[in-house]
C-alpha cells in the first residue's frame, strides 16, 4: 500500500469476506409452499443420482439466499413444470449442459 489513504477501502473489502449473509433454506417445503412460488427470474439447481441421473430434488429461488428444495416426486412434479414454464429467465450453473436437458426430459417439456 503506497497510498495510506486507501487503507479504509481495503479494510472494508476484507470485512465483506467475513460477513455471512442470512440464508433461508426450506428443505421440506409443503405442496402449498411450492404452489405459492412464482418467479419471472428463476434460479435453478438439480440434485441427481450421479450414476442413474435420476432427479432427487430441485433447488429453486427467486431472490438471493431464499431457497426451496423441492422433492422430485408426486404432486410436486406438475408444480415444478408450472414454475419452469412461467419463468422468463432461468439462472443456474451447468444449466444448459446438464440441468435443463435432464429436467425438461423428465417433465416432458420441449423448447
């Protein structure tokens, strides 16, 4: 640090790294929780069995740090299809290479 005037900026940046944001994960959502979920901008992540590629659950969020982990079974499946089709934008890691093809095939969606 050649310019001592920048020390407060550096300290501020370093402090951001040790602050943990609030997280709200619902790992056991009710069907009503999922039915009440609507998002134009959807963040999506699939959890699958790595050997069979069977979907175990689908993590969905419409705002940072607020996630529903929806089981991929029973009455939840049509609701996941509705949520996916309502979304105008879908965000995720490995979304195009893995998550969307696997999910669309399981839900019978053709884009």
